[in-house]
C-alpha cells in the first residue's frame, strides 16, 4: 500500500492560509521541506533545477520552512524578515511557513533527521507519495520525478 502524504496547514508569505496537499488540486505537487536556515541554498538550487526542467509548468512547487512553535511576536518578526527578503509574489505564494512541534511533524513524515531538506512528489488526487528524497535534487532524482508523473 502506498504512503499517503499527511495534510498540514501553514501560511504563505502573502499571508494566505494554505492546507497541503488539499488546496492544490489541478496538478501534482513537489513539496520541499526545510528545517534549518542554512537549508535555503539547497532549496533554492533544487527549485532552480526543477524550474529549468519545466516542472513549474507541470507541478506545484512548494517550499515549506518548518519552524518550532514560538511566541506570536517572534512569529511576526520571522515572517516579516522572510517577506522582506522575497519581493516576488509567486515565490511568496509558494513559500508556506509551518510553526509546529517539529518532532510531531517529522514523525508524521517518517523524517529521521533535520540535517538536510526532504522533498516529496505527491499525487494531487490520491495524495499518494510518488517519490521522496533527501538533500539537493539530483539529475537521477529528476529522472525519478519524471517517470513518477506519467
């Protein structure tokens, strides 16, 4: 039996509440989850590769920073800092921040460490995880993503 991608909610940098994967119904998703600030370069490189390969046309590409639940004022400060660094409305729309208990979140996704980014290709109808990986998306990963999306 296939693994089903767990549903969760967050707010994108355009201040819109989103539930993943439920709010994305027209095409499959590529969800990239990051836990550390230094993961941003891995996320950016992976998204750049995906977009160069045309996946932005065939998939929703979502960036999910997961941050330990914090105070309201710290959340506002972090969101403001992230928003100020990203001017592009499309990039803000695809960046969905999740403030949660990180241990519970990683358990839901069977993520054993936060040492790198984790990414998932999710079927938009069944929410089945078609492919999953850890770290920078490689040329071999691109092949797996292409073959899973046919």
